C-alpha cells in the first residue's frame, strides 16, 4: 500500500513540477487555436476544457493501460518504476509536445508534423506507418472488449456477435461530427472508468489483500520464465508509461481546445491519469494473485480478458464485477473509435481530401474498418506483440521530431533535451527489442544489448551535433 500511495504522490508532483517546466519551455501563447480559426462543425470544433480532457483520456486509455501493466506485473514490482518515471519523463512529455506541435500547425496529424521536422522521406514513411498502426489498434481494441462482453453473456452473445456490434459503432463514431457521439458519451464513460479504478483498489484494501511493495529484494526480475526486463518490460507496458499511439490522438484534441494554456492539463495531465490506471491494474494483478508465478499462469490459462474478469468479480462480486468489466470495456472501445477517426484524418491530410461531406468521410472510413475486421480473426497475442513494438517505435520517432521542434522554436536550444533524452532511451528500447524478440531477429542478448545502446548513443550524438549547429546559426555575428 505504501508503494502505491508514494507512486500516486510522485505522479501528482510530476504534473505540478515537471509538467510546468515543460510547459514553460513550450511557452503557450494567446494565438487562435485551430478550433477557433478553422471551425467546420465536424473535426475542428471548440469544446469545453473538461470535455476535451475526458475525450483525450478515453482516447488513449484503452486496454493498453490495463492489459499491458497486468502482463508487465509478471516481472514484479519493478514495473511500478517504469510506469511512474516513464510517464512523467517520457510519456507525458511525448503527449504534450505532440499535441502542442499540432496546435501550432493547424491541427496537423502526426505524420505531417514528423515530415515537417524530420524531412519528407520521414513523412512518407510515417504516413503509412501511422495508418497501419491505427488500424492495428482498432483491431486490438475490438477483439479485447468483445471478449470481455462475451464473458458477461456466455449463453447467448459470443465474441463474434460483439465484434459486429462494436464495428457498427465504430462506423458511426468515425463518420459523425466529434461533438455528436464522442463529445456526448465520453463524460459518462469517464464516470464509469473512475468507478472501475477506485472500485478495484477499494476491493483490494477491503478484502485484506497484501498489496505489492517495491523493495531492494522485489526490485529484481521476478518473471517466472526468466524473460529479461530489458527491453521486454518496456515494450509490454507501453500505454501507461510511454505510447506512440497517443501522438495519433493528440491532433484530434488539438482541433478542439480553445486556448493553448489548456494543453498541459489535457495532454500532459491525461497521460498521468492513464498512468494511475496502469498502477491500479499492475497492483491488482500482483495483489489478487499474490505472486508473479500465479499471475502468469492465470494470464496463460484465461487470457488478459479472463484475468480482468476474474479480478473484477473476485474483488467486487457479480454486480460490481460486471460494472468494473463494463468500465474496462469502455476504455478500448473509446480508443478504437478514435483510432479509426485518426486514421481517417491522417489519410485525409495525406490525400488533401476535404472531410466536411459525409460521402468523402465514407470513402476513407469504410475500407479502414473493413481491414480491421479481417485482422480481428488473427490471434490477439500476435497482433498485440507487433502493436507494442510499433507503438514504442512510433514514440521514439515522435520524441526525436519534438526535440527538433524545440530546437527550432524554444527560447534556448538545449531545452530540447527534455525530448531528446527520452527519445534516446526509447531508441535503445525499440532497437534492442526487435533484435532479440521472437517476432524480430531472435539474436542473443550479448548482441542485442550493445547494438541497442550503440544505436541510441549514435542517434543522440547526431542530434547534439544538429543542436549545436542550429545554435551557432542563430547566434548573431559580431564585428
């Protein structure tokens, strides 16, 4: 319990202190935001701050900060360090900078922003990469809630039935103006989501469960199969710590905020609230099952959806468990619909296709959702592994792009290190993982580890050279 409380306090301090530091570097101004300058009644729609915050939170808080931390908890309480420090120094910085960069570039999608700061070649690659990732997210966040709903209706509504229902909802949410469905439903979903998080922790405390504590002994790798913490844990727990997917969602809210000064609460703050959700489920996994061995066995036997259901029912009973599961279902569905919406907007930006008419939105939305429907037939764990690595690779690229953005726009060039340092860290994570993972090159750690570190250091050196040259170019010449 002590570790959990301390983690919450550190997250709060991170928002109040480090979040303000990053905000001062960005220096919000009073210029008209895209929502105010380009209102179209569909995507560019000014909304109240609290409403935009809830939408952003539910956009990013899919089953990622639930399934990922449950799987990450198999490594032991060390996962808490990654959730807390990763979200404050990396994830929230990533979300805030990508959101504010979009605000200052007319609400542009992340692929267009990357192209502006990393070059046209990077833009073309990221256009394809972003759309593929978003479709994978849509597929992942269809099968996982469908499985959870099917667990509540085993006798008459199976997983396939719920996939069809969820896909039908995605079509509507992708096509309709953002304030008609998403803007009205998400505040309600937010209440359910908060009930779920509070209920799970309350159930652990009232039930007398021993909550995991982070000590020198528990800091070790406790994975029953001996999987290395580096870099498996850092990829397994993406949402809830650092997630590239969030940068595809931030531009949607960049088209809805009324003032730049709202950015820290909406982008940085929502990421830290997601970290709280991740903490809840990592704590629940270890607390409910008692140790990493039993948790891994449960995940293997019942799958992620089954473990969520068992924890919810075990802690809150049938009624409370059903409500908690519904809360967990809300998360992925509220992320899946905006994933497809973001994919539509990315394609629209790419093809320069106006989205004010329903017909033009249909042209892009239907094929995207159709491809995702096919992907739902593939094994969930396979899609999740590729999604997780792609997610962290996107985070790496976005952080490098934001570092360049700060070199060009911040008061002092070295301020860009708030993004460059986590970018280098995520570069090491991404390169190391793809070299050693089963879905990668399956190289031994004696090769993967040094190559990953060397790649990250090399990228950081290249960036520092760029930063120094940019500083010299800005420095006035004296006679």
